[in-house]
């Protein structure tokens, strides 16, 4: 079994989503001896925005007509996608920045959701091709969004991630969150206590799946 761990916060060692991501990864590793862990830090090793010269959908490895920029982007996207597809479990640290995900995480997902590779359009509309994997989102946010209709409507972070992974065929998406972390030390401590309890339950389930 292989686990891919993604960090996407700009806060380095102070990052709360990183703390949560590490905690989830460690709990799964404890429950699953021999688990192979691959880690990618999208802030320390940033992926560029998609270039203006985007490669077209490349079928059957026919890359000979691409420009140099397209060739470089294609190789990068293939490497990122291969790493993702090789994983059985993907744990994603996802801080809320301006109601959405960090631009670092967005640039990574722009390399995953690709026609002919992880989804295709058929007669019945879009079909996801990347199913059979488990995604766990480690979500952190300064305010509280989960407990009210207005908060849920403002959340373009967790809801968007679930949408994207569902679109490429991954329906087994769990969320572990710390929210209200900007609302004082008591709120922060309570958020982590609740999240750690969730992680204790989640890790055995991840192993059994
Ligand atoms: C650029 C930036 C934008 C933010 N935007 C929001 C926001 O829209 N809503 C919110 O509740 N918290 C927001 N926050 C607070 C973060 O979600 C919170 O600090 C969280 O812990 C960030 O995760 P991290 O510690 O892993 O970076 C923002 C923080 C930063 C740095």
C-alpha cells in the first residue's frame, strides 16, 4: 500500500493543516505496517501556474508535435499524475485561503484533472477514471463554516475538493478539519482535540478499506 501526503500551506512548520496531515499519516502508518509514504510539499517545491501555451490533450503518447513549452508542461503533468495514480491513499493538507484552497494546491489539481487521463466525456456526460483510491482532506480554517447554512455556502475549499475528486471518480473522500483556529487558543485546542478523536476512528477504517 502506498500513501501520498500533500502539504499546501505557506506557513511552513507553523502550518496547522500540515500538523493535521502529519497526524493522519502517522495514525495510518501505525495501523498499517509496511505502508510506503511519499510526501510532496507544494509550498517548498512549487508547481508553476499552467503556461499560456497549454499542451493539447495528448493521446497515446503522441508528443512529437508539441512546442518546447508544451513538452515541458506535459512531462511535469505526467510526473505529478503518475505519483498521484500510484497511491492508494492520498492525504491532502488544505488550508482555507480566501474561502478556497491555496494557489499551490490549485496548481497541483490542475495537473490531475485531465481529459482522457482522469476523466472523459461520454454520451452520458463526464465519467471519472481515477476511482478506487481513498482521499483524506486535512482542512484548516480560521473561522467556522461547517455549522451554519451561511458558512457552508461560503466554503469553496472542502466543497470544491469533494467536487473535483468526485469528478475524476474518487467518491471515498473523508474530511478531518480544524476550524475556528483564528478564534483564540481555547478554540484552537478544542479543534485539535476533536480532530484527533476523528483520526483515531479514521485510521483503522482506512486500513480496513
Ligand atoms: C492568505 C490567507 C487567507 C486566509 N483566508 C481565510 C478565509 O477566507 N477564511 C478563514 O476562515 N480563514 C482564512 N485564513 C486563515 C487560515 O485558514 C488559517 O490560518 C489556517 O490555519 C491556515 O492553514 P495553515 O496553518 O495550514 O496555513 C487565511 C489565512 C491566510 C494566510
